[in-house]
C-alpha cells in the first residue's frame, strides 16, 4: 500500500530473435534462457508471452554471414525474411506491439552501425539506408521503429521520409542515449560481430559523460522523436534519472544482454536468487525514472506476476 514504485508487465518489452529457418528453437549460450526462433516457432513464443499478458516485443534478425555486405543491402531487401516475420506476427496477433531494431550492425560484415569509408563510419551515407530499413519495416506492419545506430540526425531524416511516404502514425523510439559499453558483448557474440568496442566510441557516448547524454536527448526531441531511450540501463540509473527530470517524453531503458547475463550467471552458480534479483533490478530501473523497461528477463518477470 505504501510502495512508491510499481512495475507492471504492460510496461515491459521482451527482445525476440528470429532466424530464417523452420522448426528451430536454438539456445543462445551467451544470453542464458534466450533463444533464436524460426519463423514458425516465433509465433508459438509470442502466443506463450501473450498468455502471460506480455504484449510488447522488440525484434532482432539473425543474419547469415553470406547475406552481409559493406552496403548492408539485405537490410532493406524486399525478400528479407525479417519483414515476413513482422507480417506473420501482426497478422496472427494484431494485439501485439512490435518494435523493430533499425541499424546496419546486423547486416554489416564487421558489425559496424554505419557505412565504412576510409576506416570510419560515414554518418551521412548511412542515413538513407536507415530510412530504407524503416520504410521496409513500416510496410511489413511494425508499430514502433527503434534506431539503435547513434548516427547524428537520423531521427529527423527517418521522420521526414516516413511523412513523405504516408507513415505519419509510426512512432520512433530512438536509442537517444547509447553508451559505448562493454555490456553489449553477449549480443555482439550472437550477431557474430567482430568490431571492437573502441571502434564505436566515435559515435556512441563516453560512459564518463552525463551532460552529453542530456544534449543527445534534446537533439532527438528537436527532431520529433516519440520515445527516448537510455542504453544500457542498470549501470546508468543516474542518467535515466536526469533525462527523466529534464524531458517530458516517455522514457525507455534497455536492460542489455550483459547486464541480464550477469544475473543469470550468478544464479547458475548459486550466488543469487535469479527471480528476486531480477525483480529488484527491474524495479530499480523503473524507480530511476524509466516508463518502459526492455529486458531479456521480461517474460520471466511476467511468469512471476502470473504465478
């Protein structure tokens, strides 16, 4: 009755990984308890989550190395299986809220977030590709776009293209404040990214900075973003708090793969109670000011609330 912070399943988002395969549910060793799903099994997983009142999902494709190139051309190819997966889910379960990751890193051989020119990410050459990815996802039925690349000006660029093509009702949940963090490593291992963390420091944020984070959030607001996001979450609770104090938009926080994997690893060694520590972690992120929490443990939390 006197609890100052509450967290509902409706405020959580579960990441899902989809692969171009049939009858596959492959465990991900770097992210315990998380799986790659084939197109048929992704529907079963979504249905299971819906029974737990978990309706929000952020989708990531698993791309074969043979389909990756320096231009990330498969990222917006009409036959990209990822767009088919979005259509399937929305057709079968229209009540879901689907968030689509928008970035080149999944489709680039090195895992870079943009087009590489002279060994550097070229910000302006990347923007049209991000817009093409966004349009393809909108055509497939995505509800919210989540650009995770941290290119300057990408929210405004994508917004203008969406308006021109009649997608004015699609929301943008940008990774507005994305730090150059080591806690993405399990995700990068899954995506077979061979780029080191230092290579992303030219466009992701310095973990030592908070005023820069506020400026980045303000820039996205000026470009007409609908949601802000802080990534990672657990190690940047002070940033979440400051962003929430100084902005009025809905604020998401991504409890990323490394932060989640630490809980799992400690629990597997008997050092922590997984469910108790997960709930405490998610509550702390909410208490800091997040309205929405993206976490690999969202489904586990939903099971706790259902039991």
